[in-house]
């Protein structure tokens, strides 16, 4: 009887070792976020942590150029946000460029109690643009 109990406990321990790592992985996800042009690894080490912070994640050390001389993406690990955050589109007035968005959208996000996720778009040329803002539910 004692031997059967030890076997059962060992089996339970092995199953936990198999299940827990996959459960931990399920708590995060990896996404690619545009970061403007990244010229080299040193530039990525400056820009990607900031992109990660703005998106509520951590940079995993990976990046790639998507449009030479114009756009690169940083790969970020994000906690599962299904239950914690919602993304809202908030009007920001006209935004003329990416650098203009990088000034205006964080302010729009802060004013609404959220964090800019790096995304924006023009809705009415010359008159209105929107910023995507992560808000706690």
C-alpha cells in the first residue's frame, strides 16, 4: 500500500512538471510592434525597451526591418490581457507624421488614464486622427 502511494505521488509530481510550464507560457504572448527605423542592434537596444514599456510588455531582444530605411518592428512579450485591458480609439486632432504622433498620442493616452499602444491613423485628412489607447477594464 505504501509503495502505491509513493508511485501516485511521483506520478502527480511528473504531471505537474509537464503542466506548469505550459500554463506559464499561456500567461504571455509575443507580438511585433512598429518602432520606426532601427539602424542597428545598439539602436534597437535604445528604442525597443521604450516601445515595450509603451505597450505594457518587455522586449524579447528580437527586432527586424520591415521597410528598409523607414520601418522596423520590435518583438515584445505581453502578459495575457484578455481580462485586464481594452483598446479604445481616441480622437487626437490632426496628426501630421509619426514623430507628431509620438508627441500627441502619449498625452492623449495619459489624459484618458491609459497607455498609447503605438498605433494611430488619420480619419479625416488635415482635420482628425485617432490614437489607440490601452485602458484597464
